[in-house]
């Protein structure tokens, strides 16, 4: 079974490009998405298998991952602030240690 990726106006351009990117071995020189199945003994069963494969590839290409939740973003911000405070604290400790070494009338 084959269908033209360029002629599929029902697919958004982003999904078409992602489909090409994710399945380069399934697209021929004419720009057709080629799928074949010999899993079942009947032609109708194999046709249904091909449609399932095409459906899964399109769903995978159309998937847009969700961003982090508000709670997660807030937790990330808190961790960054804690890290910054620790960094500044350790920096002042190292600085005071070096200052202590410098000044001395023995």
C-alpha cells in the first residue's frame, strides 16, 4: 500500500516533514509512503495491517510532548535558587580562607 506524502493535504506540513524524517526507508523517490504486510493469509487482513502501520507512523509523527507542569517549573526554580545560594556561600568561604592566608605579620 502506498500514499503520496506531498499530496496528503489532510496532514499538516509539520507532520509531513516529521513523517519523512522518522521513516526515510519507507518513502520512495516519488515521495510515496510505502507499506506492505504479509502477516495474514487474507488480502483484507493485510490491508488492515498496512493501515494500522500507517496510522501508528502518523500518530508518532504528530506527537507533541507536553511541557513541564507548573509545580515542576516552580520546583526547578527553587532548586536553582538553592544552588545559587550554596555557590555564593562556598565562594565567600574560599575567599575568606585566602584572605586569612594573605594577611599576617608573623
